[in-house]
């Protein structure tokens, strides 16, 4: 994997995961792999996130580990040092974009409006995150902007469910979706990785 566009082809669903305990990271990644999902986005929303990325990068090299919720230049630098193979931002400020680009890692910058998407395209960025997908207009919105912005492809994230995911994936400007349903907090807390594996197996067929 060398480009941001490659990220959109790794899996129909990129698991978007909040990890509260570093100990959950490796068994979670292995459960996803057993279910046929070879990528994971660990969000930088908890103190455990960077340690979790380090553990997965070191112990489960078969999975492509990314860092999400990159909202500051420091996040970008820290995630790269922790071993993240890609970065995802919920929005796109100049400072964050510059820092993410400086890491040399592929990334999905966040956009929620046509102007934001056009601005990213001006920087040569054509593989984007559409966030928050459901709140920002969902499938109908992405369908509407496909005509005027045919060169852009998206990973919609935010509020997507197993039921709505196929409608997004049917759009020509969608490469994959981000889904938080693959790693339910109660399953992680209970160590129920068989449930994670089953959810991953279903998602891999979407």
C-alpha cells in the first residue's frame, strides 16, 4: 500500500475502533483478520490509542493499522511514530494537512461540504473521508456531488450501519465505508472476540 487511493480498496468496511484498554488491541486485530478484514482504524480518542497502535503494528503485521481522529499536528507525528500505516482526519485544516503530509503516510482527509472537497482536490487529494456521513446528507448527498466532482472518491464514516452500508457501497464515488459496529464496546469489555470475528466476516462480504 503506497497511496491514499489504495486505502479505499483494502476492504468494503474499515473498522473504526475506540480502544479503552491496550490489552484489547491485539486480540481485536486478530479477530478482524480471522473474519476477513485486513485493515483497522484506531481512533486517537483515548489515552490507550497510541499504545494500542504500537502493539498491533508490532504483533499483528498482517493487518494494516491506521490512526483516526487525527485533529492536531502532534497527533500526526505521534501516530506515525507509533507505527500507524495510514492516517485519517475528521476535518481538514491547513496545519493538520501539512503535518499529515509531512509524515509521508497515505491518508484520508475529512470533508463534509462541496467546498471542502474542492479545496482538498486543489491540493491533489482525491481519496477523501466523508464525515459525518449520515448527519451531513448520507447517500443522497454523495450521489448529488458525484456529477460535479467526478474525480473524487470517498470513505463515508459516521452513523453507518450494516443495513445502510450497501447503499453507500453501491455509489461509484464510494470505495469503502467506515464502520464502528465491528468492534462493540461491550464485546471488547467482555473479551468476546468471536462476536467481533462474526461481525467482520459479515462485513467482508458487503
